[in-house]
C-alpha cells in the first residue's frame, strides 16, 4: 500500500501556543501542490512532529520551518526547522 501524498510547505512561526503547537504563516506552496493558489499568506496551526520532540529541538517565534499540511485537515505538522 502506497503512502498518501502530503504536500509540504515552508513558513514562519508567528505565535507559540501551549502543548508544542504553533501558528505558522505559510510563504508559498511547493510545486505539485494540489491546493488552490492563494495559500501564500495563510496562517496554519501546527504541532511539532515526534522527531523534533524526541531530540528536543527548540522552535521560537520568527523561525523558518517546513511543515506538512494534509488535504482536508485543520492542523499541520512541523517536520523540520530550516536554517
């Protein structure tokens, strides 16, 4: 069974919420993304992925992150912090 295609996006953390959740302002959509075009300034609520929690990677306001935002979901998942 193949994995479902989950689009990845990049953005900037604008707010830190309780329970390792963040508000992320999306910068752009990746090529091959099937979402409607005006995603460029959408604010998405995201949580940090398991590997970020395991390795205690700290995410602060104004950090650049890469996150997955599945179709039909209200919450994204931060998969890595960008340099």
